[in-house]
C-alpha cells in the first residue's frame, strides 16, 4: 500500500489508482503462508487455503461486483423496487457462479416510505437545514410543525428540565462516544421527549463528524406517549443551534415530513450453497444483510459484507474446492428496520439449528485496519486461533472477541452456534454509516480483497476440518 493511501482512508476519500497499487501481489501472502509456522493439524488444508488467498488477492473482481450491485440497484430499503430487483439479480448471479440449491425464501417485511421532508430555522435569520427522517417516524401535518427548539445533551438533562418541554421540539445534541452508547438516543429519544410533552424530536446524527452529513436509522415509539415526528440533523447544525440557544436566543423551526407506513410487502432471503462432500447436513453459515437505508447505496452497510462472504463460495467453486460440510450463503432481507429476514431464517431452519457448526456475518464494513472476532467456547476459540495462523501473510492472524451479528443471532442462539464477524475500522465506518456518504468510492479494492481472503479461508477450514467445531 502506498504512503498516500492511509491518509486517503483516514479522510474517507474515494481513491482511483491502479489495481497493482491496491492489491498485494498474490505471491506475497501465499509465500508467507508457505513459510508460516502453523499447527500440524492444518497441514491438509494449507494448499487450498493458499489457493483461496491467491485468488482473493489477485484482482478486484469482488470490488467490481460490489460496484455493479450498488451502481445498478442503488439503495435497497425493504419494500422498494430496488431491493426486489437486487434480489432477482443476486439469485440469477449465484446460479451463474455455479452455486447449488439457489433459492429465494419469502419474508414479509414492513414498508416505511420517507416522502418529502424539510427543516428550516425561521427565527433567528432564515436557514435551511439538511435532515433525514428517522426510520419509522410519523409525518407532520401537511402544513408542517412550527415550534421553538429545546436543546439537551443527555436524557438526565431532559428529565431535570421536564417543565420546559411542553409544546417544543427537543433536540438531543449528544456527543458521539461509540455507536452502542449513542444510538439509544435515536432509538428512544422521541418516546422520551413525547412523555414530557414535546411535539417533535431532532437528533444530532449518531457518528463522528462528517461533512454536514445526516444519519438515519430505526427508532421506536411506545404505548406510554404520543407519537411525534423525529429526524436527524448534522453534527454541525446541532452544535450551531446549541450555541445560539446558549447565547440566550430562542431558535424557532419549521419541520415538514410526509413519512408513513404502508401495508407489509413481500421480500425474500436469497440462499445459495456449496454442498458438503461428506457431511452435507452440517452447515457453516455465512451471511450479511442485503437491504439498506434509502439515503445512499449502502455500500458499506451492507453491500460490501454481502459481496465479501459471497465471493468465498464463488472462489471455492471456481477452484474446485468442496469442503466436507455444506457452506450456506444467506443474503438476509430487512435487517435495517425489522430483522424479519434473520428471524424468518431461524424459524425456517429451527429443526436444523443444532447442525449449524459456525455462523459468520460481515456487517461492519471493511475499512482498514480490520479484524476478525469470535464468540464461542474456549475449545472452539483455540481452533479458530489456529486457523488464524493461515492469515499471517495478510496480517489477519489475530482473532479478537466480538463475533456475531443481528441476522445470524437468532439461529445461533437457538442452536448454541459459535459466531464470527469481520469488522472494519469503526471510526471510518460510523462516519458514513446510514448517511448519503455511504458510497463505494470510499471503499478500496484492497480492503474488499482482504475481507474476501480472510472470510474464505476461515469458512473453508471450519467446513473441511475432520472434527466439527465444539459448541
């Protein structure tokens, strides 16, 4: 990697350079694997692991397929024509790749429609503010909602200032710490504000500061408070409003939203397999979610995860590698605003849950430095750590904690299945997460190839080793 690329990655720039400067020469990781000190039990798997590493790092096929998916099919919110078309493309393309038992399995999903939306400061001087309605929000009245803004930085502050809330729009200007801690304001902020009499809720976008980018995502109402419209604004706009209020000036805004739910619609999980040569009933599940929010093309969340896990199966098929166990690829629908795909898979395969040997999900981007995570018993972790030695040539040999994912979680919990995850750099990922900036130009071919190589080798060895992974 050139010295300029780390800077480009840090800035989130789309960099277009030659493939040779982005992808390590295939000989490098293969040679490192040949020289690596790996446990003796892995000897039967080294040749195929080397073939997979070489093939994954040889070109930018996976990045090009990612570009095809995001360019042609765009944003893929549940219920959208884009998602329906993408599901058909995925199934057809899996068949063309030579995957087996390719099918779509019906899932009924919610259909939330954003509609037109706008936000403007009307006092002090007029100022138009970019916004994104939160997924699941209701609309305002057709003429919009006009009210003064009350700014708070924590839920505790809202509670303490409860007497000031009635009839106002509450803005949560909450500094981002990490996604898990900060996203609770997106999920429950409108409900809490409404409990105290707010007529609307605005949220500082959940993530590090971008370029005045806004962040959408799911939110929930409760039965203990009225439903109020809810939207996110950029970090910069939230801080500006906060500064004005701190000067003793009131900020009055007009919010217009047409958001609505329509009746549930038919969607589908897309499934393809490489059938095991000896134990086809035992399954190594690899998955991702195929839907995305509607603000961008969902390149990092989660088109790239889908391509990365899919590519491992394509390469095994191309190279004539058939593991002992079945490798099953699932592109889950409706992760973003319902988790219907993950729960539908669990329900459809409940009787086979115990036969799932390992579940792997890629849903945290591929930005470098990336990592593999594992959750499972210590005996299984020791085996995964051994397999990690095969990835020393691409610096992915250390497997940390934190395996799992929203879509594989239901079947893994039912079958007590060990889980793995591939995760990219969190700061880069959450800077563009659920924003209009989640486009392929921010993902480098080398990052995709490295994810493919890591996931393919780990998937292959677990599917092919003589003894199944302990539970």
